[in-house]
């Protein structure tokens, strides 16, 4: 027995043409995806840093370490009690009296200045500071001081100090491969601006400054002797000037300055000299 089923013509056409429609749709989608990758290729997502950033400076701990270094390195063999009194606030349980410092039979030493030159944090709340101390007898000495911030927020030594060497350094390395400024107008403006800057002539300097520029003049008045070099800094928008200058006592200096410059209506203007006084 044969059963005849009647269907609308549009259904018959759709069933017959559906595979072709699907193939065309897939082709269009593939072309669109290819165009998208060609115009705007995907970029790798930056990985979040897993290393913690540097610990914020603990100025109180730095000052504590510097004060200890000054008192530790200041002594007078004729008055050992003075040294003991100066250090007694730092002595802790299990630590030798005077932090283990035994003075020689004669002589004295004074500290002219101290400065923190290195710092590291081996554990949260623990600091190791390298202190540079200028003494009047031994010259510059370097001392490491361990400081811990206790649970109640107070500061304490975390051990005995240590004499160490200076932080690593190497000879000066001047920038190379710079392009010399060959624009006479720019050289004139840079030299004139530096002459007025070094001399503290604020009103004269203003003539070469860009609108809105902020410049802080040096406290030491200097007279510009010569502009030795003027090169373009790496990138654009700044020049590096090497000059010779003399102070009122006759001392002569070779100095380097970076000037931010730009042309405004065909005229060179200076927007900054070496530092930004607002930061």
C-alpha cells in the first residue's frame, strides 16, 4: 500500500537546498574570521606579576639604623662611659654591653655624616640597611644594621652590626651614539637659556620658556663659560647640553643638562631644564 503525503513546495525546496545554504554560511564565516585575524590579530594576555613589588620604604627604620651607626662609630677612649650611654638604648637581651664595642686605650673618632645607601627586606618587618658613614679618622666606613619592627610597632636591632664593603660601582659611562644638534637657532636658544638659568636671571630666562613651563633656579650663581656639546637625547623632544661654568670663587665645573624643547610658530622654546620642580 502506497501512502501519498502532500508538502508545500517551499518545504521541498528548503530541504533540497539546505546543505548548500549551510556550506555557504560556513564559507562566509570562515572568510570573516580570516579578515578579523588579518586586521586585528589576537595579542597574548599579559600575565599578572607573581613577584611582589619592592617593599615601601620605612623611613623610621632607616632613621633608627642611621642613628645607631652614628652613635656606634662615635667614641672617645678618654670617656668610655659616654659611648656606653649613647648605645644603651639599643642594647637588648642576650647582647653584650655596648653592643660588643671595646674602645682602644687612646684616641677618638667622630662621625661627620651618615647615609643609607642600600636596603633589603629579608622578611616582612625586617630590614637590613647598609650605612655609609664619613668618619674623621678612618674615612668612609660601611656598616650593615639589622632592624626589626616588632608586633607593637616599635623598632629594635635584630643583631650585631657588620663592617662591609662599598656597594659595587664602575667607571662613569657617557652616553654614546647621540646625534649632534645642527640647528643654529636651537643652539642659540639652548645656550642663552642655560646662561640665564645658571646665573639665576629669572626674567631673562622667561623669554625662552614655553607657556606654562616651571623651572626652579639653582641656589649657586654660575656664569656660563662655554657650550661644549649639544646633542639630541634618545627619542625626540629633548637635547643634552654639556657646558663649562664658573662660580664666584673661580671654581670651574663641567656640567650636563637636559632641556625639553619644542618649536612654536617656528621658534624654539624650552619647557624644562634638567628637573621638574613639581614632582
